[in-house]
């Protein structure tokens, strides 16, 4: 193969990269939904006061509201962060630096989560559990979404570039 054929074999079209990014974003959102399910169960148990029928209703409405809200958050993060990076950075560079990319994506997600603690201005009456209980579902969602989205996109690009 000459250099032109090698260069053509190592490229992925923008349309395919966009599709890989969409699939990776959806898989990140679904994985984060599964990881956050215990938090939704705990909240439904807490809010149902031991009534089975109320528990089922609370869980259904809670899961629906959480899914809609987190889908919106994931869509905004995907549009503002993932899509511009995916369309500007070459896939072969992402594959080559995949370990660093995963670490950086987790650090950025942790930094965004860590900047959201401003809701506890007066900490005198708030226990340590209450401080973290509010942010735990969002922390799990953000970290899982970032890690799974980055890993899925890189894995799909690696598989495409290896063929």
C-alpha cells in the first residue's frame, strides 16, 4: 500500500464519527441509569411510607422523572462537550491516548460535580450524610456517563481502525 491508501484506511468519516458518538452517548446514559437505580429505589421506599401501591407509583413516576431529567443533562453534555471533541480530534489520536482520555474524562466529570456543592451554605444543621446523599445520584450519573461514553467511542473507533 502506498501512503495515500494507508491514510485513507486510517480515517473515519464525519458521519460515522457522529454515529459512533450518538451510540456511545446513549450507552453512557443507559449505563448511568442502571447504576442510579438503587438510589431511585431508596428514594421511592423513603417516600412511600411502607405502602406497596404508593411505592409502585412513586417508583414509576420517579424513574420517569429521573430518566427525562438525566436524558436532558446527558444531551446537553453530549452536545456541548462530546460532539465538538469527537468531530475535531482524530480518532487515531483518541485510540492511541485512550488511557489518558478516560482519566481526563473522569477528572473533568469529578470537577464539574465537585463545583456543585454550593447548595450547603449553612452547614451547621446539615449532617455529613445529608450533604452527600443529595449529590450521590448525580455523582454516579456523571462519572458513569463520562467513562462509558468515552470508552464506548474509543472502542468503536479502535475496532474500525483495526479493520
